[in-house]
């Protein structure tokens, strides 16, 4: 169908000023025509139209994840949720929030802070990332140790299926245990099963006090780091993060050269936080140096940390030479992954900044350089992760490299289940086609 026909048909569903011709983007995942619905009914009518007419549709929120998966440079329609935002319901006493999917995460946190509440997630680029995109990709940050992932905070979803029908999964109360937890089917599905319309989340109070302990270790100290981390995890202390930074990232965030840095966050009432700081000091290895950032200093550090990853909304030219890998391994094998990232940084022409959670086993490796070098580096890091029994997923990659490398790696043994669900819900492959595992 030509663009003129698309414009004509879409004008019957949306005001003309909310329909525009798209510009190409080197990261792909675009559309020939961009639409900006403002109501759930408009989203449903656009989806039904696409489903009935064999139209392919890509969904975007803030655009931060444009480089995450996807083998289609340009679909027929790019459906933007940037105009579909706002608070639907906030029950302060029950500590729950229902919000439209296109709402930027930072706006939500600023709104909730007025009632001393927050969403306990720490995504990258919070000023750009929308709550729908965070949930659709099951994003989590360095504080996953204490916060958990998106799957841990969502209690209900409202979705629009490809045929235009609207369904609800979960509910609006925290104690909702009847039947299967259908939320988990859609969280992390990369928008391939339905468009998130509303998200209901459980909230937590803002911490009374917070601090960040930064332990810097010389390059040959991985054994000491391992022993220290085991001792801390076996104690009654409750760190919110236990994130190991490779030397390149340590230099960027702390200014210290040739060190591994362990970022240990604590959040509680002040006496509890101070007690935990003292405990860390009491078991601190002799070859390490310790610095403590408190309150605003700690917040500033994490604010900077949230901006180290490639951003799909950034300048078109720059992001083609950037990549981000998510690597999952057994907890303490994070030490090996971070060491391998340092070796790669030192032995290549690439800039390799990496961090990993010693409490949960998830790492992120950000790579910058020439595309041919990035391609080799991703293959090397994936092979290394798999040798440890783990996996590596490309969370950000240029469109050209996504044609050469399998973003998701080998198909999992349960792939037939994923494919069956996709075929049942979206038989015409309307939504985010080829965006997920195995080309789903």
C-alpha cells in the first residue's frame, strides 16, 4: 500500500496533525508513516486497521530502545505513544499507581516524590524512557539486587491485541494471586504480543537515607573482591547494589585509573545505613581504598550512571558505532566477565565499559569503536559467556550489525512455545515483526 493511501485511511482515525511522514534512522525499527494516538480507542482502531489490511506496525515510546532487536528497517506504520501519557489512578494509601504506557519514567518519579513514594526501578535514560518500554523490555539497573526487575513491580496490565481487542492481565491490588500470573507473558516480550496501554505498579516509600560505598581495588585483586563479596552476601547486611565496574568505567565515573570499583548502595533509615557502612569498613580488604557518597552525592553518581549506556534517541550518526550487551552468568562469574571486558578494552582499539551485579549475575558491556571491531568483540564476549554457561544479548546495536549478528543468540529449547503464543495472538505478524527471539 502506498503512503498516500495510508495517510488517507489514517485520517479517518486520527487528527491530521497527529500523522506524519517518517524520516529514516540508521537504527531501523521505523515506519513510513508515524502516528501519535492519544486514547486507547485510537490505538485499538489503528491496530485493527493494520491487522485487517496486512499492514506491519512498529511501536515506540521514548525511543531509547530503538537499537534493541528488530530486523526491519522500516515498517508501514510507526505507532508512537509519546502523546499517550498521564496518571490514570494513584491510590496513595494502598501504594499503587496506574499509568498510561507512554509516560516518561522521570516524570512519574517526580510526581510520586510529592507523596514520598517511588517506583523501585532504576532504568537507563529515565528522562526519555517510558514506563511501557521499560516493562516491555523487562529492564532493570544496577540496583536490581534490592529492587528486582520490572516483573517484580507490575501487578496489572491493560493491553491492546493486534485485532483491536482490549484485555486486562493481573489487577489493581497487590494481593492478586488467583490463577496464572499473565503479566509475565507480556513483560519482556518486546511489544510483539500487544501494545501496553496501562500499567499498574506497586510502589515503595522513598528511603529516609541513602549512601554509596565505593571500594577501589588494584587490577590484580579479583580474588580479594571475590572473598569480600562472599563475606558481605553471607552477612545480615542488605545492600541495594553490589555492582562491579571495570577499569574503563571506573575511570569515567570515579576518575581513578587502573582499578576495579565495587559500588555498594545502602538505603534505609540513617542509623541502619551508617551501621552497614561501618560493617563494610570492618571487613574491607587491606589493598582497597574506600570512599563514601551520601544523599545528594550518591544520587548524582547514579544519575550519571543512568547515562552511560547507548541511547536510541541520540544523534543518528554516533550510535552506529556503539553497542550494548546484556550478559547473564552465575553470580560470582560476573568477576570473570568484567575481567574479560578489561582484557578486550586493553587488547583492541575499542572502548569497553562494563559493570555487573555480584548479587544477581547480570552484566552490561558497552562497546564503542569501528563496526567491524564491534562485531568481533560481540562474538568474543558471547563465546566467553556461553563457556560459563551463560548468555549474551545485544541490547543496542546498529541496524547493519543486527543483520549480521543474532541479537538474541541461539533459540532456546522452549522457542516452540514462544512461537505458538505469537501465532495465536498475532497470526498476521502485525506487531513489531522480527523484533524478538528467533525472529518473532
